[in-house]
């Protein structure tokens, strides 16, 4: 009997329905098309007191078919509206947390569905009440951002907004952002940046969100965030933006310094490479620099749009504040910000004392690898930012001021022909660091598949700095000989590019830019070169490197006789630019040959050649070139439109990938709010 009794009780136990937590039970009913809120007055208040089972809700919505999801449109609209209302300041903090978590899951999962011909706004909010509901949502979200609530609640709010902005790869096709345009949140974001405590907690997410909003349909329609940032003159807000950007860039620089110091010799590198062949893909170390393209884009937007930001860019600081670890940031960002640099690395790097110095150091890291993809995009972004800086009068004055000289650490990639030994940087005007940066990029990335855009931007930056020096008669103490040789080396390289590569990008135009810069030195060098003897050095180096110009001349003859009218015109222009240089070289070579004959020697010593140059200036006749000191102002549209559109797709995808819904349940905010009654 006892045995039968035990069997009977066991079978009855197995027949009982499986117990579900209340949240799971309620949302299971919602997703079956039922309405458990009927005849329950306080249903929603009680629901938002329940802990959100993010994993269950995400899987349940993902498992729904497209047709089923459309049938549940009214239910989803109701849940969305109730979540928006629950964000009101009148509600308990735990209710607002749970409502935000629910909204994060709804938005992410519904956008993941491929609903052809169906508008996501209609499925989530409903067309009939979208304007009203989104206004309520954005009003409540703004109140949270400017309120005195817990930092974790604001972190979750930023996570929701970033999920909303990163829902679609092409941010301009994300129609939900139209409501953030109509009810813009620029003021709440400005409040975060201007408040030190809030900026320390949420600064990174705030800057990323602002950058996304600035790039929504920026080429197609009026974006209200662009004029607001353009006219912003609140020093507290601008300084806060600069502090966030400089903090992140400085962290990148410190980490790179630590990694460089820990880099093994060539034998260790081979061992690491062989060992890496047997490491699982998911164990491969993430490169935190990938996550910083968005910060470089934020800096570009500030420099490009707001002239007042130039004062922040050049302000000196006794110490660059470090970026805090933000729990709700992406894993790559969190790891990067949480890992302190080693003490040894700290000894080998000079911390930049201003944002511009931190940017130049970071740019030197980014420019070590400019292959196609995100690395090439990051280098191009840095060059675009430098172009904007070098066009600004105030920034140029700071760059060339001898009294505002700073040491800037510029990193160089190791090459076969040189050993890179990082040394303490010298204190000099920042314009010297800019020139060194672009020269290094041009000299270390010569390949048959010429990256025309990057070379063009490097030459354009040099041109802008020289034009400013000529206009203001500034005599910069710099290694001009190194720059001249770099330009002639680039010219020699361009002359060797094959015809197919030339057709991919107009290499002849690049060669013309190189020659024009040399003509600028010849024609106007007396206004900005350090001393008259600099001309002697210039002519000597041109004579010594005459093969470069001979190669360029042959290039003009080769492409000038072709059938391509565009190439023929470009080659003709290059030939005209070369006339003065060829005349100059032939003039002095004739004098040098005469001296060799008179002295019965095969060649002259350097000092003897310099003496010949000094004695024969008077008999040299050159042609005056027009517009050598003219350059076309930087314009993002239309030249950079395709680049920034693709860059934003990459950034949005990166942010979306790094915000995992599963992490919503592991935030410290859940511990914060468990004590609330």
C-alpha cells in the first residue's frame, strides 16, 4: 500500500503544470494574443514592479513569425505606451528601470524582424498615436537625464537611446529618429556634458549618442542638432565635450605605450604568431582602438561644425582626466578603460597637455595601418580633422606659436630598414608635429595601389600650413630639408606607378600637388623659411634629387601622348608646373659642370656646390606661377558624403554589436533598486 501510495503521489506531481515566474506568465499571455490586464485596475503598476526576464522576452519575440507579430501589433502598441508612461518622474525608480529594460528588448527585437512592406513605427507605436506617444517618451527620457536620479538609471536610459539609434545600419533610414529630431534632446545632452559628476558617469555614451544624432539625414534634410552644435558657445558644455574626448584618446595612447613596451623581439613575435594559430577565434584579443573610431568622429564633428571648439582644442591642462569605467558601455570600451597602464609604460610616454596633443598622438597610432576597412577609414578621418584645423586662423596661430610649444609623442610603425626606438619627444610648436605626422604617413605607405585620397589630404595639410606661414610671415623652426626630401621621394614614387593604377586614381594630379609645393618654396620661401641660406639648401637638395624630377618629366611625356583627354590635360598641367624646377636644375648643373672643368675634377664637394649656387642666383630666370598659395576650402558635401555614410554604417553596426540585451540583467542597477520598497 505504501508503495502504491508513493507511486500515486509521484504521478500526480508529474502531472502538475510547470510553475512559471509571474513576469513570464504575463508576457506569455500577451504574446498569445490575450490581455491579462482586463479588469485589473493596478495591473501595469504591479507589472513594472516585477523583475524583467530579458532572456525570456527576447527569445519569445524572436520566435514569433512575421505574421504573428503583425497580429500582435495592438498588444505591442499598448505595452510600448505603458512603458513610456511608466518613465514618468511620478513612478518609482524600480518601475522606470523595468520599463526601460522592456523598451530595450521591444525595440531591438522588432527591428531585427525583416518585415517587408511593414513600418516598424506602426508595429511598435502605431501610426495613429506615434506623435503623441513618442513625445511622451522623449519628454520622460529627457527628465531622467537632467534629473537627480541614480546614475545607473541614466546609464540604462543612454543604453535605450543607443539601441534606438543603432537599430538600422544606415542611420538615415531609421525613421524612429524623426521623433528625436522633432523633440530634440540637445539640451539634456548639454546638461550632462556641462556637469562634472554626470559627465564622469555618462560622458562617453552622451558623446556617442550626440554623434549619431548629428549624422541622421545630414545630407538630405535639416538636422536640428547641426545648427545647435554650430552656434554653441557655452564654454562649460564645449569644455565637457573636450574632456570626454581627450580622456578617451589619452587612454588609447597610454594603452598603446604599454603594449609597445611589452612587445617581444622578433623571436618572441614568431612564437606568438605560431601560438596564435591554435587559439580559438573567440579567444583572440579585441583591439580597443576599433571602438575609438566613434570618438575620432565626435572630435571631427566638433572641429568641423563649431569654430568655438578650437579654443577648447588648444587649451592647456595640467592633467588630462582619465575616462571613467562606464558599466553600460561596450565590453571593448569597458576593458580598455578599466585596464590601467603599466608603471613602466607610464615612464616612457609624455602625457599630452591638451586635446590637440592627445589627438596627434592618437592619430600617429591610427595611421600606422591604413589598409582598406576601418583602419583606412580611421586614418582618413584623422586627416579630415587635421584639414579643418589647419584651415582655422585661431588654430593655426596656436600651432605656430613658439611660446605654446609642447612635447607630442608620435609613434612610428617598425620597418625592415629601421628600428623604432621611442624617445622622449622634444618641445616644439605643434605645427612641427603635424608636419612630421603627415610626412611619416606618406613615406611609409607607398604601394602600387596608391591611396590617392590619403596622399591628397596629406599634401593638402602641408599646403595649408605653408600658406598660413607665407601669409603671416612666420618662420617656423623645422627640419625643412627632411620635408623637401620627403616630397621629392613621393614624386619619384608616383612616377613609377603603372598605367592601370593611374587610371584607378589620378596619380598625375598628386604629382602636380607635389611639384606645386616645391614651387611654393621656390617662389615664396623668403617669407617663411628661417634664413636666406635655406634657399641654398633647397636648391642643393633639388639638384641632388634631380632624378625625381626627370622621372616626373618622363611621366608627363608618357601620359600626355595618350588618348585619354583627362589624363592628357593633367599631364600638360604637370609639365607646366615642372618648368621652373627643370630650368633651375639645368641652370645650376651647367655652372657646376663649368667649375668641374675649370678645376679638373669629376665632381664638387657639398660646400663647393653651395658656393656655386650662391654665386649664380643673379643669372637665374624663373616663371612666376599663379595661385600657388590658393587652396580649395574643405567641404564635406559632396566630396566626403560617401565616406561618412559608409563610416556611420560601420559605427552603428559596432555599437549595436557591443550592446547585448543579455547584459541588461547583470547591471549594478538591479542591486541598487532591490532595496526600494
